C-alpha cells in the first residue's frame, strides 16, 4: 500500500522569500518520490524525483527537495520564490512493482509581489 | 522531444454521443496512462498500458474504453457518458514499465470534456 499527504491546501509567500511545500508519505518498502507542478488549464509538469542516493534532490526552476526517511517526508523547497512559481503542486509516491503512482491532494502556492 | 500531445483540446458531447480522445508520444516510452482530473483535485488514475497491453483498470465504468494501437498512441473511446464525467482528461507516459518503475511521468495538456 502507498499513500501520500500534503497537509497544507494553501501556501502563501512573498516574492523573494524562501518557500516550502510539505509532503509526507506512507509505504511498505522503499519509495520513489516525485514532485509535479500544474499551471492553470495545463497538464502536470515533472519537477524532481528521489529514487535513491543523496537525500537532497535538485530539480527544475531552482526547486529542490529533501528526502527524510525517519520523518517519512519529502518537502519541496526553493530559496527565493518568484511570482511565476504560483501554481498547484502535487507530491506523488510509487512503490516498486505497484505499477502506478499515488498523488497527494495538492497544495496551491501563491507568491505575492 | 519530451512532448505528449492530446487532441482535441476541448470537447462537448451529449449523453448519447460517441467520441474519442487521442494521445501521442514519441519519447519511446512503454508505459502510458489515462487520468481524470476535476478542478483543483489530484489526477485520478483510470488505465495503465504497459508494452501496449492493459495492465491496470481502476474499476472504470465501461462507458470508457481505452485502446493502445501501438507504442506511441493511446485512445480513450467515450460512449453514453454522464454529466458527472465532465472533467479534464490527462494522458501521460513514462519510460519504465513493469517492476522497475523509476521513471517520472510526462503529461499532455489534457482534453477538457463537457458532457451535456
């Protein structure tokens, strides 16, 4: 079984400030973890993933995420937010052999100028 | 080329109509997916094709019928839909299939379906 939680429906930050979008997961086994972003009226775009190795993963558009096995978390971060980062963000988890990913409910990020 | 294309972009159909959604990718991916997404909700998996064979059907009603003619194409045939089927339908593909699924998914822009 695999599940993922995004505890915040909405995150608001000021432009230039650091941002964090939270994700926790529950799996039996080693997880593959993903972050996707969705802009209005668009499909999801892949940002980054953790498979194995270094716990700090760097991705597109300056985003990074840290895998924390003890806390079963995979929070998305960016040192300096841009207004253009405003979008809907989804965390996803997949267990090897499951054949599919499970998505969190999503977090709407709003970056204000 | 990392693009997944979907046609049409918008579709309005009556409850007695038959229509099809099309999806295409040329990345050599061997896993392809159909998702349904309601506004501001996560995508809900409908079907997974792995090496052109249906590997997962998430108990989708039979009024939705998937088809994978070849490794690049994925269709979703629609018949006798209900108004609650109105949603954004997303196609996705990923490089890996089977038990070694570490690949991220690439999504198309979706088809906005309205059932009247």
